[in-house]
């Protein structure tokens, strides 16, 4: 009976492995979300990622950034703080620019704010109206057609992440985004799914989502290299995060709707 049980377990593991590989092959080349009216965004269109802190871009959004940049989109980053909670803001700004270069975003498309009302502090509630104004200005100046940010749970539950969602929600509900400009929010998962790495792929595939980005192995190395640019943040648990977080491999987004 013990031998039979081991054989069945091995068979199940093999089936799971081939299922993951099949889903990966089908989805890793996903060209990206359709634009308004069902058309694909044209090459050269502009996308904007809005983050709260330096390192958000590679810890949570690397699959989307690498895929969008690879499609020829002009990808911009708006980071709303310098990450100065531990008085490392100047260092972290430099690290962010290095990380973005690895992810295919030149420094000319990176904007890092240092606003007195938007400090890097999970105990400070950022004003969604202020953030919405800053985002809208960026969207208009750079003719952005796709905005990406966190969902209402902020992946890690960080208050600054969540504030970005409500700012985009405000712009969307008040119809202030330009015609044809879509807003995508990164799906948060429970803790178990968050830390099972690529094994979360079948679950991500089966769960409702608008678009999914999956990295090839060489793209994952690029994402990891971007994270290594943030040397000031590489505590022991973040080294572990590089290997066990599904956000280093997979991004799934909801389309913000009314």
C-alpha cells in the first residue's frame, strides 16, 4: 500500500508539473491587454506604472514591465516617494534608476516625487485627491493610454500602496482619465499563493483576471537583477522573496470598471 501511495503521489506531481508547463507555454507570450474597443495597443503607445516606493517596481510589477517594454510600449514610472522612512531616500532614488534601467525604463521616463504630504510611512494616510491630481498631470503630459497600480489590498497591505488604488479609482469614477486610457490593478493574493512561486500559475490561470503576464526563465533573471539594484533593501528575507514570491514570475490584473 505504501508503494502504491508513493506511485500515485508521483503521478500526481508529474501531472501537475506538465499542467504548469502547458499553461506556461500558452500564456508566457501574452502580448498584453486589449485597448479600448478590443484592439491591441499599438507599438509606441505609452504605459504608466504608479508606485509608492523604490523597489515596488521590481518586487511586484516586474513581469508586467518586462512584457510591456518588450512589446515596444513606452513605459513610464511615477514613484510617489523616495522611500525615506529610514532616512535612505537619496540612496534609494539612485537604486530605483538603476533598477528601471534593467527593466527597460530609461531615467528620462522615471519621475520620483518627494512631496511633504506623501511621506514613506505606513501610518500616514495619503490623500487620494492629491495623488489623483499628480497622476492625471502625468497621464496628460505623457499621453498615457494604460495606467497600472495596486489593487485595494495593495499586495502587502501597505497603506501607501492602497492609497494609489483609491486615487486611480477616483480618477476613473469621475471620468477624468482621457478617452481610451485604461486602468489595470494588480491582483493581491492570500499569503499561501503569494509565496508558492511559479506553482501558483494554474491557480492564477483559473482565477478571473483581465490579463496575465508570465516571465520566461531568462526574463526572471532580469527581474532578479533589477531587485539586486536595491542593495539597501536586500535583507535576508528579501533574498528569499526573490525565489518564493509569485510576483517575481506572475502578474495578474483586473481592469478597473465602474
